[in-house]
């Protein structure tokens, strides 16, 4: 296998982490659109500032529930706005994300939870939450599960979806100093996420990805595109 390396176009301070990308984006314009989210056939633009507010509200919920710096939190869902919100909130709370394919069996979920140590899980819908609960039963340990989508009678137009909308604390209850302390506790070389293989030839294998893996790529790609 041939390996090719190039010089970095920009460097980052060791104390920086992936969350600084969002803070930088907000600093450049809190009202600028960051996401386009579809609800009931209508597209809505969400600003960077609104996203940051939601991130802090959800991060505060995780901290209030007992999440400690370095704790692992799994996410099992398709790609959607709530996925990005959950991951960013986990980082702001000082945690590590553990993505799980939404097609994973209960056996695979159980192994990833066991291997990673994640005992908090965000699930996209009721079906996936049921799979997580089955995996937790096999694990024989308590696993806290949160759901993106709400009940059949929930307001489907909410952004974020009803489950997370109900879960997040009010903005007035966010401890800004505590959130900033947790967010800033992670350094560039700390683990940001544990990505597991599909497990097609055996048990899924975890790969640690650092904040540097995300932040350095993002910054250098931005510099490269300016050339």
C-alpha cells in the first residue's frame, strides 16, 4: 500500500477540540444558516446560534443525568439533524460518542455497548430503542435510553424532534460556566468518538478517533479550498 503525506496548511493549539469549530462558526455570524431541516414537507433553516443553544440545553441534560467527562454515549440512528445535535451535545458535556449502525442487530449492539462501556444511548425511534433495550437485557446492566422521535401523537413539526425537544432543559437552566468547563476539558489528542466496523467478518472492532482527526482535517480543508 502506497502512503502519501503532505504538509499541513494550518496548525491548531493543543487545547483546541472539535467543539471549537462550532464556536468559530457562531462567532462569524450567529444568525447565518447552518442546517436545513425538513418537517412535514417544509424545509426550515436553522442558524448557527440556534444550534449552539440547543446543544447547550441537551448537554446540560446529560450532565444533570450524571454524565462524567470521558463517559461514552452511543447514538443509533440514520443521518439527521438530531444525530448532529446529540453528538455535539455529548462533546459539550465532555463525553465520547459511539455511533452504531441503525441496521445493527441486538447482538451487535450488546457487544458495542459492552466493549465501549457506553451506558447511555440515543435511539432514533421506538423500534431502535426496543433493539437497544433487548441488547441491554443481554448485557445485564442498566442502560439509559433517549429517543429522537416522540409518540404517535407527538407534534411531528418540532425541531428538534419531539423526543429531544421534551428532553432538553430550558435555556434559562443552562449553567454556562459548567458547560464551558466541560467543553474545554477535552484537548486535541483526546478521543472524540469510537467508530465500530460493520462486523461482517466477526465482532465489530472499535477505532478511536481524536478531536485532532476532525478539527485538523476541517481546518486544513478550509485552507486548501481558499488556495
